């Protein structure tokens, strides 16, 4: 309602200075609040929670075949491919499929 009254005053040429200040303060605080909420909703980078040890990994983008590669998983997504065993992951969360050939993305 305040915005309508402010705009009506601008169109008719009679602007109330107090209404103008209050309207600008309201709009700027609403904008600031939206920026803060949007920044707070950005997901934090996930830590690696699981790893899969592949005997052979075929990189489907380059056609390269890697042997003894670790597929590092964060949450429900592949985070990266590594040549060495990841640190900080309990042994029960490292799955061995070393007799299998898998496909994966390039890192």
C-alpha cells in the first residue's frame, strides 16, 4: 500500500519527503534481506563420504583407461577420480570392485 501511495504522489507531482524516505528504507531493507537469504541457502561443498576402487576405469570423455583408480563420492555425486586411496574415509566405506571395469567422467 505504501508503494502505491508513494507512486501516486510521484505521478501527481506532490511527493511527501517522509513517505519517500520510508519507502526507500523499506525497499532497501527488503533487498538486503533477500541477498542475505540467498547467500545463506548456498550449499557447502560436501566432503568425500565413500570411495570405489575400480580395477579399470574407462574415461568416456577422453577414451583413457586408468588402472587401480578410486572414484570419490560426496553425498550422492561423484566428486573426483583419484589415483591414491583417500584419507579420512573409514575402510568399510571403500568398496572394492577391482575385478571390474567401470566407466566414469574426466576430472
